[in-house]
């Protein structure tokens, strides 16, 4: 008789990262939590649970006590999954900040008498470092999110994790701050803008999609904007990192381990990104001109790129990942397979029907 697999809980399992994580968790009995089921045929116990609601904390506590998972992976609120409105401050706060607090409270309660959950893995976001990171931010850099509700709330959620980590009773906490997560079929504000896909929910966007037309990628005039540098993290490398942390047996020297994560190698300039994406570049008269373009496309339901992303679109985005490289040691390139150029290029490959289901963990 085969030995039972250890249990793992993944919140946000129906999001674009959650679905791509599942093939890497074949060594575990996975219970996925979300408000809707994930689009997957992989073996999975699914529980419909909305962490934005207060009663979800007690439900999750009972679930942990029943399943006794060794780890909880909290993918939180994914702002880049289609259908999410990052400008709805009230909704995003309940999902990202309050939801994170409820997950940690549930672990604390479940671990009160017996240390069940050994690892809590929390996905943060590069946005917390601010919209223009020209000097690579390390894990101790100040958080300087722009005046953008989701980025500010992500900073608040990070503080929740830091404050509550000591109370998790025998549970090691990992906070991951990834660069823009990319890959075939993935969405984020930069990829969507460069793809030029009219992904808004308006009638005009639908007409453009029906005609197969793309909208232009717009930047303010000036060569400086083309020389801004961007890093990325391939979604499969993100999944490999989570799986690595779950499988790690060495005891952690501290309760909270904070790790920046990005792909290997040189960052790409915006000019290189535009060329690789084969985007149609148009220029606007200054930041104000670009803001008006983004606002018009958003209001008209043409584009899914909210105008609040403007400072992040026109700024550098660089992370220092020395701590991650030291943490992974000889396994660094086994976990982080992709260079920035490779990760970005893969984002513009045609989506294959079996790409999500195939077990990429063998790569």
C-alpha cells in the first residue's frame, strides 16, 4: 500500500499563477481554495471559499485541522488575472489585506496545540518597491508604492505578514516578492499593453478583437523612456520556487524569510521589449498625454490596462536577487531556468491547449 502524500493548501488556485503551479505539486495532495474552480484536469480537492468574507477564517481553520497540511501557499489577490478590477479599492483591500490576515489567523489557531502547518508561503509583488526602481531594490529597501490603491494595499498586506509571522507557532514564513510574472498566456499590465490586445469589456474592444486588430503601445516622447529597464519572472520558475520551498527540509534560521525573485541575466530595455513584442509604438506629448490615452482606452472599455499603472509603465523595474541566489545555492539555475529575455519571449508564443496541464516540473 502506497504511503499517503503530504497535504498542501493553495489559496487563489483558480488564478493564472495558481493554475500553473499545480503541475509542480504532484508530490502532494492539493486542496485548492478560490471563489471559482480552477481550469484544470489535474487531481485536486477544490473548496469554494471567499477569503474577502469574515466567516472564511473559521472555515479555513476547520479545513486545516481536518487536512493537516504541511504547507499553505497563499497566492492572495492576483491583480493580473482577467476580470479583476485593481481600481476597486474596497474590493482589493478585502481580498489582499483582510484575506491575508484571515489566512494567517487560521494557521495560528490550527497550530495552537499541535504544529500542523510547517510552512506558509506568501506571494507579494514588486509593485511595493515603487514605480521607478532604477537602483536594484533589495529586500531591505524602503517600500515606496505609488498612489495606486492596489500597490498601497500590497504594502499593507506585507506588513500584516511581518507582524503576524511570529504568532504562527512553529511555522516558517516565506514572503516572495517576484518581478512581473510572465509566460505564455499570462497577463499583466505591461504584457497586455505590449501585446496590443483590446482586452477591455466594451463593445468597441469586442469589434477590434473580431477584426483581429491591435492597439498601439504608447510612450511619451524622448529616448529616455525607451531605455528604461525591465525584469521579469517566468511563471514556471515561480512555481518551481514554491515547490522548492515546500520540499525544503533544512530548518530555517529565522521565522520570516523574505526573497526577491526575478529571471536570470540582464534586464531588457523597453526598446528591446517593444521590438521583441512586435508592438506598434506611438508617442504622446509627455506623461500627461500618455495618461489621457490610458484613461480614454480604460473609460471606453478598450484596454484592460488601468491608467493607475502609468508610473510603473514608464519607470525602471530592477530587483537585486543576491539573497535568492545565496538561498538556492547550487540549485539556483535548476529553480530559475529562464533568463529575462527568454521569459519575456515566451510570453508572446502561441498558447497551446495542453501547456497548462503538461508537467513542466521535469524541465
